[in-house]
């Protein structure tokens, strides 16, 4: 009886795994190719919005930071391990309403290469007890549209290469994707249709958009600049401050006498005075008025994801292993 129970639980876990997909690629289209416009129109002006991508291009030019490379490395070194649970999803249905969840995951074969991950050969497990990050979706033969009020961890940023990637919370999230089931030559399960974008180096068949509040973004930037002891930044006091003046968020630095010349040339910390000298203009880069009060107080966000099925798929629940 005990052996039979084990087989039943294992079979159920493997069956559930057909609907678990992990992320092998996460792209900022604007950073990979500024001509690649993506993904949603958040201010209803008839054009697709990516205010964050535009700003990151400017910020990246001021230092040796490479935000896309940080994401790529974060996935390959397993500091970013994320998955989707396509709950009650049937790819053969039309006009099917269903939910799916964005999950933290753990990789069991961390040496898996990018090609192995694309083909579904990464082995993952899912920590239990995750109840947030839920999408409401509609499926039409594998073409899905979805929304969520807020999702944490879709966007991860690392301004300083010495600091870890920080998950941010994005509001008013939208998703468009074409999903494929059991592609030939790949592990069994659900994948994104990873047709290339205009620039073939941008891959990942899932388009994700959202709104990133300015305080969420600036909070991460402030936290990482406050590690710059080489520049004389006081880690116990805020560096970045904001106020609203005539309908615009004014960003400024409230610490003075900084010495970035004492930091490694080209490093993130060496850019602190460049940022502070130009901080007043940062507020003008916010492109979304999230709370409709006449002040642009957030960035629009555009991301593309590549998703593959799990070749392991055994999800341990209730302490059973």
C-alpha cells in the first residue's frame, strides 16, 4: 500500500508538471535594440510605451553597467529562477478563461546551459505556500492575453554589479503570448513560441508590460548608491530625494561633497556625481500618471520572456519527498 501511494503521488506530480514552465530568457527590448518597440500602450496615445527602457539606456551610458547582461547572468547563475503554473490551462480550447501563477522556483541542475534550458532540460522544483502573483487570462488555441493588478519579480534590476538583483513590483500588468504544447525535439510540456522580434537577437515569445512606480524604482537606486563608501556616501542616510514642483517630480541628491574619483573608473559608484548632477531631469523621464493626479509618477515597462517546460516537474507538497 505504501509503495502504491508513492506511485500515485509521483504520477500526480508528473502530470501537474506538464503545466509548469520555467523562464530561460528575459529581455529589455529597448536595451537590446532601441528600434524594437514593445509592448503595450499605457497612456492611450496610440504608441507602445517603454519609459523605463528609454531611461535605462541613458543611465547605462553613464557607467559600465549593462542591465541586460545582468539579467542574462542572473538566469544562468540561478539567482533568478522563476516559473509559470498554467492552472487548468487547455491549449486546445477557444475562449477559455483560466488563471496562471508566477512563481519562485529552484533549479536542481544548476549547470544546465542556455541551449539545454531553451529545450526544456532544466530540472526545477517549486517551493510550496506561494499564493500571490496570480494572473487572470483568456486562452484561444494557445494565444493568451492576461492581466494582473500587481506582480513581484517580473522585473529584476541590478544597478551595481557588486549588488544582487532586486525584484521589483510592477502594477497593471498585461501579457500577450503564444504558447506551444510538446514541440518536436523538446521535453513534454508548455513553451512560448519563440519567434524572433524585429531584431533576431531579441527572442522570447511572451510580451509583458506594466507600470513601475517611481518610488519603487528610485528606492532600489538609492539603496545601491548608498553602498558606495568609496565615494563617501553615508549608508545611513538617503541619497535620493523627491518633491513635486509645478506638476513634475523633482529628483535630487541630498548628500554633498561626494568623491567618486576615489572609486574604480567606470564603475557604478563612479557615476554617482553624474547621476546627482542630472537628477533634476530624471523626473521628466517618468512617462505614466499612475494615479491620474496630473503628475507623471511612474515608468511604463516592456519585457519579453522565453519560457520552456520543466524536464523534472516533481513538485513536493505537504512535506512529501
